[in-house]
């Protein structure tokens, strides 16, 4: 089976032993080479809810079929990286869910690295058995799955808001250790723009990120943090807080309201801003192809 992740630290060391050049950036491995592109192209997904059984349906949607079509579209678009912001598994994070998801992602393996965050329908241990490696470096935050992905032009950080699996209310929590790590990391890494990814929404509803206020007190004053991307609500919306863009990604598995799209977002990130393009696979197609321009704060 081909690798889902073209280059991580373990493979980097093997490649270097074979005499092939790679790039080290501020202590982390960059899987994107040394060339400095003006635009870093991402495919962004959330809430795939992939079941072990491809025929499993919910509200008339088939999450397996939706992700299969999404993978086809992403492969055709050929971005530099795919990021999925949690609720990867259908409901309870069963091992079979992740095996099925891995099989669906294999067609991307030769072209696009895949980075994934965890949501309230995931089980960390089962996920890591199916996906033991990710692009970039895993950070030493106890009990959490945190990734830092280096690009010559920017830095991506995937946070872990999973606290309980498939319980109501479906709240999330970064926790003190992860918040302290993030605060120190942002203080020590100010040389280029930072983009944060997690699963849970940042409002005050019962199912959102329980420590959202403390999280925002850390990231909002850090002007090099340009945007936060998350899912969970199955709604596509964009807000700002003191110039910080808060991007709520649509679900890939299903929507809760007929008016909401089901699909993924193509994001072209540059030093000055981003262009977001919505690609729908199901649900409402009214906004399919919609483009939104974001301008970064200084």
C-alpha cells in the first residue's frame, strides 16, 4: 500500500540515508520541498463521518460515497495538502471506520499528503493504529494528538479538542497542557504566518469548545496567527475577531439543515491572504463554486 503521507520524520531519515535532499525548517521536517511558492494550496474537509459499512446512511446521505467523490475531486484539483478537521469516524470511532477511511484515501497517496485532527466522534487510539504517521511533526503534548506542519512560507498547527467520544453534549476541550504548549509555541515562532486547525466550534453553545475563551485569549493577540479553521457544526461560515479569520468548514458526511452545503473547501494561502472556493458533493449546491477572499491582518 502506498504511503498516505509522502514525507514524515521517519521517512525523512530513510530518504536522507539514500542521498536524496530534503528541507529542514526551524527544527521540523517540511514535506513540501525547498521551493518558495507564492500560494500554498490546501483542500479542507471536516466531519467525514466515515462508517465501516459503505452502505450506512444517515438523513438520506451516504458518507462513504460523499468522501469517495470528495477524494476524486481533490485528486483532480491536486492541492499541496489535504487537512481534515475531525469527526473522521461515523459515531464511535470504531477501528473499521478508520480502515474504510484509509482505503478511501489511498487514491490520493501518490499526490497529496493528508493531515487529520480529531473530533468528538473519534477514538484517539483507534485512529493512531490506522494512521500512525502524519505529515510534519507530532508535538509532545501528553494525551493529545498535535501536529506542526512546516512550509517555507507558513506554519500549520493541528490541535486536538477531543475529550469524550459520542457523548451529549458533544463538547470539546484543548486542556491546560495543550493551551500552555500553544502559548509557548506561538511566542517562540513568530517568523511567518501561522494557521490553526481543530474540530470544535468557538461559540458558547453546549457542544462547542469548552475553553474557547481561553484559546482565543491566546491566539487573538498573536498577530502572526491569521486564521483558525474548524468544523463540528456542519455549517459553512466565516467570521472575524480583531482581524483573525474564523472559518467554520462544511461537513463532508451530511448536513443538519437542507440549506447547508455538503462538501469541501479549496484554499489558496499566500502571504497576504487566501482565496476560498467551495466544492459541494451533496446537500445544497446553491453556493457551489462560491469564492471568498480573505485578507490577513498585520
